[in-house]
C-alpha cells in the first residue's frame, strides 16, 4: 500500500504501527523519498481492511490525498515494524 499527501513528519508510521498492533495486523511501514508512505500488511482480512481504512485518514496532523492498494500473496511476516 502507498499513502500520499502530508504523511511525513506527522507520526504516520508510528501511529500506523500502533493501530496495526491493536488490530493484530503484521507487516511494516516506511517513508519513501518521494514523500509517500509504503506499508505491507498481513493478517485477518477484516483487520487488514480496518487498517487500510484508517490509512485513508491517518493520524491527527496528516493530510492523506490518496491510498493505493496492491494485493499480493502473504509472506508470513511476524510483528509490525517501522523501517
């Protein structure tokens, strides 16, 4: 998933990590040089869908303008990390 907008410097990654952990979603999130945030999510489909929905708004100071989701085969990730 790629999230566009004002998503750097607004605690997006850490907020995403906390939200993922609260929903039992595994994966990782990182800033990209082009200003977007990239995230890989795995878990129960409903839990992943809730996290994707959260990413459309993000944390309080974010201003999300777009979310692009690409479905891939699970990799068997454990935990959730900020890269």
